[in-house]
C-alpha cells in the first residue's frame, strides 16, 4: 500500500460491507449504478489490501490463538 493512510477498524469493516453490498446486489440481479459499484468495490479492495499488509507484518507473537 503505497503512502495510503491507514484505515481504522471501523472503516475497514464499513468498506468491506460496501463491497459485500455490490456482491449481494449482483447475486440478486439488482444493479447499482456502475460508478457506485466501482467505487464500493475499490473501497473493499483497499480494505483487503490493508489487512493483507497487516498480516504480512505480524509476527507469531502478535497473533492470538482462535479456539
């Protein structure tokens, strides 16, 4: 992620929700305006890339076990 400001956890979740809306609307054969769908998908992609970057930077000591 080149020089992009970091998103808060709330912004990450919100942006993933926007991308999810596009996917759900597409699956239900509803159509968002093209520009809106594109913007929502870009927001989701940025959130995914930030999370990917964060995972790459984590050390095993940073991870919490999920049980």
